[in-house]
C-alpha cells in the first residue's frame, strides 16, 4: 500500500506523512519523552543520539535548540529518510543552568537551591524533514515553583534515587510532584517534551495531516 503524502500546496517537496509504516524518529532514548508520545498515540521509534551535551555558554533557549538540532541531525545521518524530532531540556534558575546531579551532594545542592523558589524548565525541540532539513525549531519555557523544603524532605527524596538522571534533580511526573507548588505553562514540557506545541508544529510542516491520527 502506497504511503499517503501531504499535498504540496506551497510548491515544496512532499514526503510520506508520519504513520505506522513511516514512524517519527525520536532522537532520544528518554523514557519520559517516549511515554508522552505513546500516550498521545503518535507512531514513533526511539533512537539514541549519543552526543555530548556541551554547554557553550549560550542563552538557555538557544542552547536547548542547538542541542536539539545536533541530536536530530546526528540521528538523521544514521537512518533512512524519515521525519526526525530532537529535544533537549534544561532547568534554569537565575543565571544558572542545572544539569543532572552526579552525586548525592550535587542533588542536595540543586534541591536546596530550588526550595521555595520559582525556576524555568526550558525544552528546545527541532523537527527535520526526511531530507534532513530543519523545518521547525522552537524553545518552550514553563515556570515551576517549589514549596519550601526542609532537610528531611530533601534527604528522603534523594534516598529514593529519583533525582539522578533528571535535569534539576527531580521528576514532576513521579515522587517529585510533592515538591511542586505550582506551574505556569506546559506540564508535559516539564516532563521533557511540550506535546501540544510539537503536534501543532508537525501539522504545520506537513509531517501529519491532522491530529488525532486515524491509525485503524
């Protein structure tokens, strides 16, 4: 069966739309991003980028977009022509960008810094068309406020092991939800991917004709 294509009304080249036969390639092995795409029923395949996430001193939004583009481009170079989505998330407080804690002490310092304060969670994402051309790059920011944390709460949370492997040393969708007093913006962005914005962008660039998809 021939794959459907988006009409080329703007004179641009048309490619097969995302479908079960032509899944989106997610340039990430993040279980959180995979869970979000699975939740909304978007056909995809996850491929690790294996790139070092180097902070070149960029503004957080620019840094996340640059890394998203680099991840997507690297994975695209390994694949048959496909739509590719790259993403990178950072936790920002003041002038500081918080990465993933590398030790118990590092996690404690991050959580103490976030305690009782508002921070931003920034996700940059990039969509490549099957030729490898970046057709949409955007950064989405969500404001998150933590309740004041006492030492016992911080130590108990670190003891769960959840802070490790998470930017900013917490996971809003898991145990870490107990610390989040409020958010302003996209919840899924804090998890790791601004799903609403991504789907709107996929429609706009012709990767999908509409949403939800009919996969029957």
